[in-house]
C-alpha cells in the first residue's frame, strides 16, 4: 500500500491520545492531517490541555478527563491508543491493561527501561488476547530503532548497534521530560555487551565518547544513557552481541549540570519537600524555578533548538554504516511525529499480537512516512543522511 493512499482509509477509525501536552499535541495535529476521516479522543488530567486539543478540530476531537495510571480508564470503542503521558518510569501498566481489556492496539513513547520491561512482561497476555502492545515508539527510542533495522538490513554482518541522541531545548519544557532527564542521571544503563547484560552509571563523564554529526552540530561528547533501545533491539535481532545508547544535552555544560542535579536529590521520587505547607516533589520545584528564571530573563534565549540522532551499525568495534537525522526544533516535534508514524504503521499493517518494541513495524514504511511528513512540517533538513556518503 502506498503511503499517499493512507488519507483515504480508516473512515471509521477511533484513535485515543492519552496526554496531550507538547508531544501528545504534536502527534494529534499530525494524525488529524493524515487521517482526515478518523475520530479522536483526547485524554488528559488537565482541562486546559483538553480545551487546547479540542480547538485543533472541534468536530473530530472529543476531550475527556482521564489519568493514565487510573485503574478504570475506559478505552471501549477506541481502535488504537497512544500513551504520550510520561514520565514512564513513574507510571504503571494500567493503560496497557485497559487496552487488553478493550481490544485496543496500544502504543507508547516510553523512554525509561522500567516502563519497557513492564510492557514486555505482558507479552504472553497480549498474545492470548490477540492484541499488540508497542512500547518506545517516538524519537529515541522509535526512529532510532527503525534506523537500526534499516542498517541491519543493509549490513547483515553487523553484530552491534550504537544509538546516539542530542538535544538543545531553549526552555525548560514540560515537567515529564525534566523528570525523565533527572531520572536518567541516577539510573544505571543497560548495555548489551558481548552477548551479556552489563550495567553502566548514567550520564557521567567516565562514559563519554566522541561522535561527529553533520553540521550544524559537529563533534560532541555523549554519555551512557538509560534508554530502552538496547533492551528491545537485542530482543528482536538475535544476531546482535552489542547494543547501547548514549545521549548529550546542548550546550555541553548542561550534561554535568543535570548529572549533578540528579545525584544531589532532584532525580529521586521517593522523597518530597515541605514548601509552605505543601509537599512538593524536588523535580517539580526545580521545573518551576527554571521556568520562572526563563520567563524573567530579559536577554535573548541562547542558541537555537536542535534535535539530533545518529545510529551506527558495528562489526566488533568497526563502524560499518551510520545514519543521522537533525531537526531545528525541540525533541517534542520528533517524538510526536515518531508516535504518529507508529500509529499510521499499525493501522496500515496491524502488528502481530504480543508485546514489542517499535522495530516490529516495517522500517521502510516508517522511515519513508517520517521523512515525508517531516518535510511537510518544515523540519528535519535533508532527511535521513547516510554518513558514509557525507
């Protein structure tokens, strides 16, 4: 089926999006354009977020107050649900369980190992129910996994995958991404090395390695990152003996800053602080402080937003091939687009029952749609670059 024919399909499809903040809102806007006859249910705890989502298309978007971790969330009548709520390390399997009960295809953008393990542990239940549960379908993981699948097709003798992401955000963004970043700073990283799982400290200088991206990013240092790509890629591609993920914040000094903030207490969720008689999570205080400082600053915000991804196929230590993708926007755009493409892929060709990472989708369809829609959004430069040809 040609990608261009998607708009004429799914006239009776109902899509649910749980969490319609920056990333969920981005996915909703894209899917409204790509599925002009589908109906959407936007679910969020925030009435303001729901009102904003309904303005996208009042005739096709119905807002519903809901909590992603609630045991009673109702997905009846919804064909596919996107879980965009985050932070995923603090969530539960409630929404995935609700999808099983309702017979709804489930896709999330989970980028914390805890959430990945929770969904993968439901594999047998999903197969019995005849339902597909897909975890980690955003930017990284998500687009990263599709790039890995492409490289493994192109270089079949590869036995390793190295994922590297980088981002420069001009404002503090949402609380969920901040909590995710701080969580990575205190969580050990799973690395698939020589066919065995080893653990590395997250986001510390001892794990630094240099990588050269296309301009305008150029050479950066990136650090071991507690992302789920190694877990799902090693599970899906048995030929892999090595798989790891590194990440980097821009400007470079932000890496040390976030690592330190995480370790001195802001990355932990098992303690709250009394502020004026209110129990406040440390990350929430930090987020509000960062936003207040950002809003009060009279100076121009430094730097332009940038999101970058590189995936290398390895044979031992030798790089056999590499792909890179850059966008002049915050990571929320790439993550929202990745989730939207995963939804289109699931509707175009339903994945088999079970619990999977995003690599279960046809990478040719997924990457082609990502580039096509990305260009229509005015981003992602020349598309996916083959670094061997640069």
